[in-house]
């Protein structure tokens, strides 16, 4: 086939795949929802994922004890409910019926038993697959061409969440490879959160809303300041596309993994919360120190992330390395982050015009990290910040 013919076939296949991804639903075109219709992800998902800390070194003992720790540390009661396996949980070879098989040496009891255990703790279980021939580790099969069978398998095990990676994809567009799994999950008989991980390759914010509940906007995060800040910036430009049912995903949290300072991790967690990112903890929660626990357990910061309005906060002012990030919350509240990304102390100021507040507005300013309130603030809010540090506030306009 010549190039034009190939392009034509891709277009036809794309159109079919997309209508497949949308059609089996009782909705009028007038009322066409942009978001995948499994009803999940009305607020960003919260939980834990094995990859950032453990990579391929996972097993059912680790997952069970992590679920135990999720409850005993109090994280579960703060809303962290997904326990998500990443790569390397399955055998490389499917069984004689073509089913994916849990890795016998590390998950001998199987995923169904693991889901039963995790559900027994009041939590949910996620698994991982790939929209290609193999996963990124090349140690387990991908689901490309096996979408219906694999979705049924996951549903039969009681799986609640699928992270779907992008390796070994034969150069086929993600717009062709992700909708079939979306459709298969919708028809699997079980509500399964669909976390698309195509690394932001084809600007998924612009097309993935009817396909997944979240979509990665960038490549993988690394546990350092440069990676974290550059991912925050790359994710920011898609802010207007996020909303209940479909979220931009700047990748999982590194808080607690050791590569950043406490102030850098505080900024990482604050910005992810404000940006309505999935809050998927990526450290070893069984061994986390008090500082890590304090950061990820801040219920006031979590409440910004989980606010029902579901509008992604964004960078509203940037003056070299002095930044103001902000976004609206329900009940006319405003979430604000003052952030000094430079290498030494500075005073960072957000004026009401930066925040879209009327100049005469008087607010109570709740400092979410200091847990203190300044009443009757007007005009602007500012703070002296050490290098890389941030302050996070919720501003509540006084009525009348
Ligand atoms: C959607 O697909 C499922 C499974 O194939 C089927 O049971 C259901 O009736 C379909 N719904 C609609 C509205 O076509
Ligand atoms: C399970 O994985 C953890 C984390 O990698 C490891 O420390 C532990 O030794 C493993 N346990 C078994 C039974 O393999
Ligand atoms: C992936 O699988 C497809 C279909 O089975 C096959 O045509 C293709 O050659 C495979 N690609 C690689 C890189 O193995
Ligand atoms: C960590 O927190 C626990 C419980 O709140 C406390 O008992 C312990 O002293 C703290 N450890 C440190 C090093 O602060
Ligand atoms: C930098 O700011 C921090 C936090 O406000 C403060 O504790 C520290 O004394 C300041 N350092 C200098 C050199 O001004
Ligand atoms: C943009 C900005 O104001 N950044 C400041 C961060 O802190 C250092 C030290 O005070 C200043 O030099 C920067 O200008």
C-alpha cells in the first residue's frame, strides 16, 4: 500500500474505533457527555501504585501488607482507596485459552484472591496492562488485540482500575489502540476506572474524554525537582480539558521516595492537589517517615483535590521563578499556591486581579499547611518563601 492508502485505512479504522468507543450507550446526541460513561472518577482517584518505589519487585505479600498499612496509617479514611499493581504481575505467556495468568512465583494465590483481600479492607484493586504486544518491562503480555478477553478477565477477578500503558505499540496511534479497551471495560459487567497512559504523545486531553477517566499528559516522573517541576508545567497547559469523569494525569506521586527535600515534596503534593491530578502515592507506605505521612495526610489539601466543582487550578502568574497557581472551588472559594521556584528566599504575592477576585473582596485566608486562618484579608496575599517552598491557601470571600 502506498502512504495515502495507509493513511486512508488508518482514518477509517480510527472512525470505526471511535464510534465503537461511544456507541453502546443510551444517550441522545443532544445530551452527549464528553466523559466515559462508567460514572467513575467524579473526583480524581486517590490511592497507591507500586511502580515508583518497587518497580518490578512486587508480590502478593507486599500488596496485602500495603493494603493493611493503608488502613492502619489512616490514609484509607482520608480517601486513598485504590491499591494499584503496576507492571510485572503476570506471566509472560497466556494460558492455552489465551487468558492472562498471574505470575505463579509472586502472585501464587491469584488476583481474584488479592481483590477479595483488598475489598475486605474497604479498598479497591487496580491492575496494569498495555495497549501493545508486551508491557514496558517486556515481562508480561500486552492487551492489544485481546481487549475484550482481558477486560472480562479483570472484571471476573473483581478488579476496579486499569492503568493502560503504551509500550510495544507497533507505531499505531493511541487513538486507535485505547478506545477498544475503553469499550471492552464498559461491557465487562464491572465498573473499572480506565487510566490511560499514552504519555501525552497525541495530546490526549483533546480526544480522550470519551475514552478514559484519566490520561497521562507527560512522560514518566522522576524523583527529582527538575522532573517534578517540568511535569507540573507540561500538565498545566491542558487544564481547561479536565473535569468530573476525566482528569489530566501528570503521573504518580514521588513524595517519600527520598529524591527531593521536604519543601519540594510539599510543593509537589500541593500542585498535584490543586491541578486535580490523581493522588496516587508512590512510596513504601509501610516504612514512610512522619514527614511523608504528614504531607500526604493533609486533609485540607486533599479537600482541594476532591472539591466537587472539579476545575483544575493552573499557573496564573509567573515572574521568572515566582509563581502563583490558583483555581476556583465550590461555594465561591479560591485555592491559591504561592511558589518560589528560585534558588533563594523571596516574597511571593498574589493580587486579587491575579486570582479573578473583585478588588474590594474581603476574604478569610486559610493556610492549609500551617493550619491557621488570617481573617479579613483584602487586595492581595503574600508570603516570604524559602527556595522551592510554597504556601497553599483557601480564600473564602466574606458575604455581604
Ligand atoms: C451494550 O453491550 C452490552 C454487552 O455487549 C449489552 O448487554 C447491552 O445490551 C448493550 N447496551 C446497549 C444500550 O446497546
Ligand atoms: C515481596 O516484595 C517485597 C518488596 O520488593 C520484598 O521486600 C519481599 O522480600 C518480597 N517477599 C516475597 C515473599 O517475595
Ligand atoms: C505484535 O503483534 C502483532 C499482531 O499479533 C504482529 O503483527 C506484530 O508483528 C507484533 N509486533 C511485534 C513488534 O512483535
Ligand atoms: C512520629 O510520629 C509518631 C506518632 O505520631 C510519634 O510517636 C513519633 O515520636 C514520631 N517520630 C518522630 C521521629 O518524630
Ligand atoms: C528564608 O525563609 C525562611 C522561611 O520563611 C526563613 O526561616 C529563613 O530565615 C530565611 N532565610 C533568609 C536567609 O532570609
Ligand atoms: C521571581 C522572584 O521574585 N524570584 C525570587 C526568588 O527569591 C530570590 C531571592 O530573594 C530572588 O532573587 C528572586 O528574584
